[in-house]
C-alpha cells in the first residue's frame, strides 16, 4: 500500500512539473504575444470577413451538392480570410470535424484520408496557394488561443488543417517554429487535447527532427481517428526540445 502511494505521488509531481515548466513562459495571452514578437503582425488579420460562403442555418443536402459543384474559379476572387472561414464554417467540418464519422473499420488510415480529402477540396487548394496563407491561419489560431476556445469538432478540423500535409508543404521553417509555439501555448491552457498534438507531430516530421523520428516515429501507426498509442508526455517533451534547439526560450 505504501509503495503504491509513493508511486501515485511521484506520478502527480511529474505531471505537475511538466506543465509548470511550460506555463513559466507565459501567464497570459498578452505576455505570450509580447514574448513572441514575430506573432504580433498576425494577431488580428481577419477583422472583417464579407466574402465567405456561409451555409444557411437550415441547410439541406441539396445545398451541400450545389456547393460541391462550384468550380475552383469561383474561389479565385475570394479573400484568403474568406476562404478559411468558408472551410471553418462548412457544415461537414463544423459538425463532424476532420475524421470519417461513419467509418466502422478502425484500421482505416484517418490522417491519410483527411489529407486526400484536402487535395480534392477546391477551397483548401486555393487557400494554400495564397502568399498571406500563414498570416490568416495564425490569426485564426491566435484568436482561438486568446478566447480559450474548447476543442469541438470545428476546432479539431481547423487543427488538423494546420497539421495537414498541404499546410506543412506551404509553411517555411520560421512559420513552423511559430506554429509550434502557438500549439504549446494552447496546450498549457487546454490540457491534453486530441488534435493539438497532431500539429506538433506534423511539424517535427516535416522538419525531419531526428530525435523525435528515431525515438517515436516508428510508434506512429494510423487508425481511423489519428494515431494509435500516442504518449502525450513524449510529444510535449520533443516539441519543447525542438524549440530549444531552434534557440527559442520555452
């Protein structure tokens, strides 16, 4: 009994230490922005969006079909903010998120399927062509962090969008470092979330971060809703280490 008590106490101390180390960096969103000076230009980008395609409240299957039939040329004249809002507010993304909710086969590769869906999504394709793509994505994510928004299907879709192959191919290394910092900041506020960890994993994989890939990479096995058997503490440890090796204070 005494041994079990000590093991429980040690595990609680370890858990607290991990998060206190992260939270030392920032006591508030404003302090976080001050410390990450490069994020300031991206803080409020989409203050007014007038050209997003927003479905009616009482949307129907016919509305979905009509939207799917729109040619890619329709989105060429839309602002980058409008494109992201169109993705963010699409009923499928808002109500079911990133994963295949009707899939019954638990061995389906959900992340691969999500990336394949994006490749054929005209809105996403146009969004990631834009030169101001990162500013718009960062602005949306910073607003989510500032508002301390909880993880729902819509947020999960957006975070998987940030973790997507399409996004990783678009961002440069500096932008990925800034995104990693934002993701760690959100982790501190929200705790163990289901989708923020995928951004961290995607960044470390796309940057060929060998410490992570050698120790964890082979353990990442896809199933229908992400990866199996992810150790949250390992992801946090290597994410912080990744920033430190970029000479970033964490």
